[in-house]
C-alpha cells in the first residue's frame, strides 16, 4: 500500500529533465518536440510542467501550453493541457487529480484568477475525470470538415510516377492586374505581415492574439511541414491559409483568414495543384454559420456519422475551466462572452496542442 503523503507535487525543474524526456519518448514524443513545446514557449520564463515524484523518481507529470487570447481589448491567459503521464504502479489513487489541482492553483497564483484552462485534445478516457474536477463542456463537439481534391490527387500521381516535375515557381498572377497568389515557407518576414493583417481584422470573438512571439514559436518546429498560401491585393495580404502536412496525401488547415469563399477556393486550389494535395481537413469546433457555409461552398463536407462509427472515432466536446475552484456564474463571461458557448470563440487547429 502506497502512503500518499510520500508522494511530492511540485513545479518542474531541469534536474528532472532526463526523467521526463525518457517518459515522453516512451509515449512517442521526441526530445526536440519537448524542447520546442516547453523550453522555447514564448509567454513564460519557465517550462509549464508539474511533477509528482516518489522517492525522487518521476511517477507523474502534467504539461501545459500557454497562449495569449484576446477579447476585444482584454488579453486572456489561456492554458491548454497537453502531455500527461501516470506510472502504471501509481494509478487509481487520484494522482492525476492531485496534479491537476496543484497545476490550477499554481496558474492562479502566477497568472491571475481570470486565467482559463482550455482542453482541446482530451479523449474518451480523460474527459470524465476532467468533468468531475470542475471542467465544463463547451456546447459543441470537436469536429472536422474534409475536402477531396481530384486535381490534387491526379497531380500527386503524375509527380510520383515522374511524368511531370514539381514547378519551382510559387506565384500565380490573377486576372486582375493588382492581385496574385503566392506560396511561401515559414519566415520572420511573413510572420510580421500576418501579425499586421490579423491586428486589423474586425474579430469580435475570443481569439488567439497571434503576435510575433506566437508565430516565431508555433511554426518553428518541423518548419518544412507548413505552407503559407497567400492572396495579395495591391501588394498587401488580402486572405491567407496555412497548411500543415500530416502525411503525403493529407494536410490540415492550421489557420486561415479569408474575406470570401472565392479567395479560399483560389488559395486551396492553387496549393492542391502545385503540391499535389488530394485531401484536406479543417478543425470546425467554433465555425459560425457563415464560415461553415463558406467551407461547404469550396467543397468541404462534414464527417460522416457512419464512418465515425466504422472507424470508432468518438467526437467529444471541448472543455473549459476557470482557476477558481468555486467559480461564480459571472466569471464564465469575458467581455460579456460566455466561454462555455462555442460561438464566443474563434479556435483554429494551430491553437490545439
């Protein structure tokens, strides 16, 4: 019988780095990803990891990614739980519950009582536990839209058999003299342009601030997987979409801002043909009706209920939690926006960790 008082809970220090990395590697993470996610994170001067040890051996940890969201003029610290582990010899004794409560108290003490915990990657095993610990369900499921491009599939086939070579030019001039499309790789120059573009958007929902610190960090790991597809008008960005490679045939839409479905269609068709992309996926948790229609107009379709059942894909709601353990109803509102309502948010795939 394990004496619970012999288990210690504390914030991560580099003294335990080797132990933590070893455990994460066993779960499929690389040391490079650990360095990027925790040691190079932009908004805190320390790694947001919380440990449980028994006789100085790490038996559990809980990781967070901090992001800066905004609601009109208000900046909100949003923390997304990501990596978690409990040694199999210490399960079913409430260790993860203790770690979560310890984590929440530390976040409140350091970052303030208005901080929000936003779970975008919880699964069927962790969700029931979170709900018992004070998390509440957002009123929408973590769903995806899918698009198949026959032109992209055909071009990929031609590329693969060597019938045609991928063209090096990444620019396409539109019929209008002052408009063109361009595909770029991640760079500080394009980050600055996107920061300025997003700053001038009239976004009223709670959304990621997407400042230079965010871009310099978010797209610095495995940079070769990202394509920045841009539409320019008078040499200024008019719309953009960032594609994230998942496999040789599938890309996620990491983030986007498009003024019309025509712009979106032009950018996606250009990227599909240029890179031979047959299949694209969009995280659709917080799409409003007009955005949903925009993506349907360019060929995206909701997930089939039948296929979800066939491949045993269980879609669950996103979860939110305040750092106050006994939160008053008014605390669930940020600038009059209910954080439990999906329509209060603009969450994109680049926000998911």
